């Protein structure tokens, strides 16, 4: 039962023996967390989800809620019971809240009650200016990390706008100091640990469909990468026609340090970089700045951040989807940046020499050999980075990027989906969950990989990740046929 006291804005939630009291202000500002955590099946899972959230969110409300539940709930020694009354839909549909108060805080009754919308519409700001669609990723405190709602909503918007002749281009940016720092892997890991790996699979299934649509989009996508761009953030931008970087841009694909692998189509776009630079970036998780992204081809333009508002204003006046016309406008604000003296791009000779080797072991051996005759600190740092990463992840990605050179974007994403599903199931290795523990939860940065050595990961072990998942109801990623009315640069990716 839920009791609301309008004069004090207090909500009291009663579930048989437990009573939790929170203010409406606290509840509404933390709706993202409430929906994510209180939709769990049991009180134990709700607490576990809140504990996970507390590791990446310092909001005092979370710790207060945890303590309140622990004081009210039965001991963990007692028999676990399903908390059906805390089921998301029933929980919120039973609220008799002062909706006038909630409306003033920006929440609608529909958003509060829907288990799919989860009141997350503020996570993406959607605007229309003349013939341009403006999309702003709007989770600045989380560095605009992609939630399931966000990838679902982006897929919906891109699909609708492609069929809308009034929309000529899509303009994307991020609010705050990041474009997007990746996907919300902590939530995916939490579900996987509890055996709900299909929830994570659904996230990646939707995200990869979005990546595919962006890569083959019939209209120009202009992404402003003025800040951090990592993992899923790369997937939401690099596939587009125009990728604008600035002096503030920081790019990385750091998944091998987390027990994952560079995905979101990275096996396609990293394998297309000059030489073996893609192997280096994907295996080491190296950070690149805007100038380096432009030099290697990950970016199409470099525009100083001081000119971004003028660029946005000009692009919003575009009345054509002609990429040549759009490029000409961006060119007006573009500059040719200088690579820093210690830029990794000055080391392409060593990178091509070492990262062209057939196996990860041979890459490390080649770097060790290089270190004996070259005192460059970058070499020893690269060696140490590789040795700290998950051996399984390293071998998976090396094979993936080598195969990706010969595949279209769709085939790359289908292959990546198989691999990520195997990882989420944890049947062959639980490195992903161990990486999340070490990096995101305990933060000791000392993951215990299993297997712990490269030589313990056989070719047949790697083969397993590229096979279809033998699980009832599982299916390969299915992507639509996209050949009609596509520009040449999109067709070339197929």
C-alpha cells in the first residue's frame, strides 16, 4: 500500500511487514535508479542492485535507501521470498501521488507508470530546427553512458527520421564533458551475475541494430565529439558520415581491460584504419586525442570548441541531405591540428612492425624485442598494458579484427553479437564479471583472469566464442536488407 501526504510531500510504501518512507523530491530526482533497482524480483536483488548503483553514484539518497531497507527487511538467513508487490508495474500503478507536484518537477503520469519508458525521456533531448534533427545525450553525471532506454529511443528516432523527407540531417552531441563514455555495463554485469544474461543480450541486440542503421544511414549524421568518446559512444558516432572532434576529445576502446572486447562494430571501423593501428587501439585501449583521430581516419573534421555553436547554427539551416554540401559547411569552421610531439601516431613504424604479428604472444614478443634496442617508455607501457588485460579478451579481439577486414558491417555485428552473448552467459569464462568487480565495484584494479596466461587460451577456446549460442530461444542477430536509395559511402559498408 502507498500513502501520500500532500502537505509534507512524503510517500510511504508499505509491503506487508516493511515500511519505507521517502520524499517525492528525492524519488522523482532518482527515478532512473528507482526504476532500475526496484523492478527486481526480490528484496535481496533490490538491495544488491542498489549496492551496485552506489559504487558509481555518490548520491546520499542511495546509501540512505539501502540503510532504510536493511533496517526494515527480514534477515538474509530467512527464506527468500518473491516480492511481487514490488513488481515495477504494480508498484507504480498503485501510487496515489500528488501528480500536480510531480508535474512541476517534470514527470508525467505515463512515464512514471510505464516499465519500458521508465521516465527516462530526459536522457535524450530531441529537437527539430528547420530541416535538422538535433539529439543531445543528456546524462552528464554518468558521462552520457548509454542506457537501454537511450539505445532504444535512438533506434526509434533514426528509423522514423529516415522516412521523413522533411529531415535532411541528424546532428548529435553530448551534454557536459563527454559525448558518451560507453554503455551502462554495470547494469549488464549485474543481470549476468544473477543468471539473467538475456537482459544484457537484449541491450546489445538493440545497440548493434542502432550501429547498423547509423552505418548505412541514407542521411548525413554529424556527431560532435567534444569530450570523452569511449566504447558504445564510438558505436553511436564513428559509423556516421561526419565525426567532428575538438581539442577536448578523448577517444578509447578500453574493453579488454574489463574482460570484454571492442564491439559496437569496432571490428569493422578499427580494421579499416591505416596499417595495424586498429589492432593497437583495440588491444591496448590506448587513448587518442582529436588530432590523432583525424590523422588515423576515425574523425572527419577538427573544429575548435569555440566554433561549435556557430557550426551547429549553420548546419541547422541546411536544406539538403547532400553530403558534399554538409561537408562544405563543416569545412568553413575546420582547422588542421598539429600532432603532439609524443603522439603515438609518430610511432606507426613500431606499431605496424609489432602489431602485424599473427598472435598476441608474437605481438608481445616483438614489443619485448623492440624494447631491448629502443628506450622509448611508450613501448614498456604498451607491454604492461597488454599483460594486464584479459588474455581471453585479447585473443578474441585479435581474431575478430583480422576477420573483420574481410567482412561488411552487418557481418561484423552479427559476429560480435555471438561473442558478447557467450561472454554474458559466462559458460567459457567469467572474465567480464571479474573485470567489472575489479574496475567498477571493488575498484582494486587487480582482476584475477581465468585463464590467467595467454598460452592457456587455445585456438579452440577462441573458436567457441565465434560459434552460435546453444541455448533455447537464442537467435543470431538479424539485420534488415538495406540497399535501396543509399548513398555510395553507405553501400560500400555492406
